[in-house]
C-alpha cells in the first residue's frame, strides 16, 4: 500500500481512537488492586531489592570495576568518571554511558534470577498468567553529570510503543532519600492526554521539545514514589510518569530496575491499516509480542513456572 499522507492521517486517527477507548476503560490492574498504583512492601516479604543489589555488587567486583565492599549509593565517587560519561548526544534518551552497558551485561547474566523474581511475582502478587519483557532495564542515575538526557520527559510507556494494558514494575537497588520518580494519577493522566486528543505523536513532539510549561504542568499534581529500596512500585501503564535528574537535595547514585508484564488475557497484537501499533520508537524497533527479539519472552510465566 502506498503510504500517502492522507492514509497516515487516517491511521493516526484510528490509533488515537484506540487510546481514547482504552483510557476510559477499567484495566485489569484496577480490577486486581482497586487502584492504579501500589507500593508493594518487599522488605517484609522477599527483599528482591537487596537480592539484586547484592548480585550487582558481586558482579562489579568480579569484573574488576569496583571494590568488594563498594557502597552503591556512592558509586559515582567510587569508580572512575569514565563509566558515567556520554560519548554521543542521543535523541529520545537513546544515548548511554559505559555503566549502562555494564548494567545490561549484568542483567543478561542474571536471567535465571530474573525468572525467579517473575515466578514470585506470579505467585504472590499478580496470581494470573502473564507475558513479560524478555530483558528488564537497569538504570544508573548519578549526581553532577552533564544533562545529556531529555529529562524530565512525562510519558506513559504506551506513547513509545508499549501496550497501554501493560503493568509496570519499578524498584530501587539503592537506598535513596529521594527517588526523583514522579507519577500522575490515572485521572490526571487521562485528562492531560485528552488535551492532545490522545495523539501519541503530538504528545512526543511536545515532550521532547523541552517546553517548560509542559514540564511544570506534570509536577502540579504528581507524587514522588518513595522508599524505593523497601518496595516494588507497580502501576497501571496508562499513568503518566517521569524520572528527573539527581539533584542537590539527594546527591547519591540511584540504581533501579524496571520491567513490564501483560496478562495473557489482555495481550493482543493490534494492527491498524495493516501496521502493528505496539512497536518501540527506539533504534531497535522492539515489537512487544512474545518471542520477538526485544519484546516479550516467548513463553508466558506459567510456561516457565516449573521449568528449572
Ligand atoms: Fe516509563
């Protein structure tokens, strides 16, 4: 099909219509938790934050990056600055420092730990079958770096190609006073997205234009996620959120892991005008479907539940 500008516009309208409907529905997350956000206390149950932290410390030591008893909250002072410098200026947060590549290697090496974590999530929290992101993301935020990322960038992950039916998980491996992770309620998120006619392209244009009114608006009613080392923040993917730079109010290194799951019952591979809509914006063009290279693992959690 010739992709004319008129066809492109019709396609965008259909996608916006889809988002409008989805934003008005009660999600599986809301049905499960009677809320759009929960801060699940992991310290009182199984302290995954500590387990991942401990494994990360061992990994950094065995790769001769840090000392054995490194203090991760002070990582920016304990290892060389070259780990945190950016070589390229990226578009839409694509550029990353060396420490992020090290983190990525760590995550790949700890796949079985990640699967154990997911089995536990299935049993203790979600209690339903789900697909999950094949590779979670580990992020390092250090104070005093050049501001090379486009932050804060208010968004729902679904504006960047994820399904709005996903459930987000986000937690800290470091014990920081401030998370710099800000969330809007679902009601405020819907109202705000409506101002852009549920058009994810229009949203991204303003989001990456560094518009100070847009940035300020997000903070008016947002709340900051707290106690990130004691909890797993779990939320309805439609909630608009952002991370901000580390600042003087808490000049520590923050390390977090985030990942997304989707209930098997909610999963769909939606095509609009023969084009898939759950495709990531990044260079990898991740397709959010089971078995794709950068999307969900090919097996659902129930299929790996007893695979050991
Ligand atoms: Fe996000």
